[in-house]
C-alpha cells in the first residue's frame, strides 16, 4: 500500500541538536581545534562594562570559519545557511532557535573591533600553535610562494599611468579602500615595493596591482603569500602584498622573521621558485639568517653557443680571483695602488679580467672569447651567497626539497577550487589581508581535522 505523508500530530519533541551532527562532519572535526577563548581575551579591553550586551564576537568568528571552511563566499548567503543548517547551528552554538545576526554585522565587526585588536591574526596564531602542539610542524624545512588572486574591481573603472595622481585624492570623501591605499604608500609590501608606476590604477581599489603575470588578459590582483612547513603543509604565516616580485620577496622575509619571533621556529632550509632567487634575497637567507636556500638562481651566465660559461671558471676566495680553464688568473685590477683601500672590492657588480697578452696566446681563445680581445667574468656583490645556492642545488636533497615545494602550490589550488577564493570579495589591503588570514585559518583547521581525526577512542577520552 502506498504511504501517504501526514503532518505529525506531536506538539513537543525531545530533540538533541548534538546528536544530529554526524561524527565525521567537517565542522565537528574542526570544532575540536578551534580555540575561541582567544577571541574574548583579545577583545576584553575593547568593550565597556556598561550598556547593552553586544552580539558575541565568538559567534561572528565561528560563522566566518563556517563560511571559509566550506567555501560559502557571500556573507548574506552564510547567514541564510547558518539559519537553516543544523550542523552550522551546532558549530555556532546557536541551538535550534538562536538568532542569526544580520549580514551587515560582519562588516561592522571587521572594520571595528576585529581590526583594532588584530583579532583574525590572533585566531590564526592560535590555530598554528595548536598545529605545533599536535606535532604537525617539524620546523626544519619551509616553502614559500605567492599566488595571484583577482581583486574585486572592474577593469574599465581605472586610470592610465599618465592620468593617475595620488595627490589629487581628497581623503575626507574617499572610500575606505582608497584611504587604506593612501596609508600603505610607504609600506614595502605595497607603495614602496617599487618606484615603477603601474600601467593602470583602479579607482575603487588603487592598492591592487595591474598585472599580466597570469599569462592571459591583464587583471587587477593582490598576491597571497604563504609560508608553509613542508612536513604536513601547514601554513605557518600568511601575508597580502601587491602582485610584484619585490613585494613578494619582502613578504617572505617578513614571514620568516615573524614565525621565529612568535613561535621560536627558524627553518634549516627554505625552498622557493626562481622569483626568490635574487642575489640580495639569497644573501639575506644565507648570511643573515643562516638558512640553506633551495632556490633556482636568476642566472644568465650559462652560455649556449659552445664557449666557456662562468661555471667553467673557478673562484679563489683567498686570493680574490678567478682561474680560467687554461689555468690563467682573472683579477679585478693589476695596478699597484699606493693606497691599499683602492684595491678593496667595491660594492655592486665587479669585473675580473685576464690580460690581452694571455688570451692572445691561448689555444682555447676561440672557445672562450672569439669576438673580444680578452675575457672578463662579472661577479655580483653577493656572489658568495649565489655560489652557496648553486652548491645546494647540486646536493642530493635538492630534488626532495623541490618536490616538497609543490605542497604550497597544492594549497593555492585548493584555496581557489575548493574554498572558491579565485576572486576577492573585500577591497583594500586590510580587507584583503582579512580574507587571506581567514582562508589560512580554514585550511589549517581542515588540515588538523584530516590528520588528527576523532576516533572512537578519542571521543571516549573527551
Ligand atoms: S682566452 Fe684567456 S681567459 Fe679564456 S681560457 Fe684562454 S687565457 Fe683563459
């Protein structure tokens, strides 16, 4: 007999919300690792003891975690989903009839107390600390990379380089993202990263970078910089910058120092792509921080026409000279200066030369300098650090380190495909930093949930 759906006659139910959320639900797993005590501690001094109680900031943080963990990008939709979904209600401690805040509450909190107290970073660091206590961070090897995320701007609403004038902006009537742009003009991650003016500047989000680096039509974007521990691909720091190489390299240095300062973790080695292979960055890593760089060099010294490359010339550090394949010396100067200081190596690029007489008499001249009288080798100021990186690249461990670098690229792919952060929703450097920090919190929480799942045994212990 066909069943007929009938409205239940019972008026009262014995309903246990806790029992409705499956043990393997992502939010149940994530909930074990989200320490929300830090929210109240960080915001304590920002609230008055008098007046009407506000919406609990913990609820806002929990809702944001739901949104970023499950890829719900719109705050309006997030409010609807939390209202209707039992698992979301359970995670947000709303019970069955708790009131879901209006979507406009998010921006009020974000631009107010959250930003004043740097709350999202506090929560992020609490999650990283949990990863450390769970044994997910080895601290031996880090990987760093940046990924372009499209800014929330219209390409048409922009000015070319010749028409953009920062001095003409009236700060009093400018929107929030433009005021934030003015605030970061001297910041090395944004305005001070380069003196080169961008080809176009967006009117609504001028801090975003016009770039064609993604091998397609140029876009306005920001760079999301991740520093990860390579053991389990846990994000140990995150930073938003303009989408240019100098800003990204600066962010990598900032993140390495900040991780050391906050958690006392300094890696033994760092793996990154060629963008991080400048002589200055390698010198900073090798000489100032004593970190082994597994980073391909930006090196144009290898020749492909069959003549000797620079790697065929041997550097003699004690005598400060190169030795060519024919055993002759290439030196900085052959003059005997009366003032010894004039023989001291100058900063910047230096040229080491053989004499014309030596090269003219050399049997290998056609394989060395067929079109010039003599051969010279240019040496960068930080060539010793570059040599160290070359040695690291030849080591057996290099291939393993390069394989581990893929983990950070996987995180960016996950961020865009699963967490749907292919395009930003917020504008301005602060809004973008908030989005990247929340995404990193979500990715780390998901990682904890995956690598430290709740088993029957752990449930009984809890
Ligand atoms: S040409 Fe000059 S620099 Fe080159 S191998 Fe001969 S002597 Fe050395």
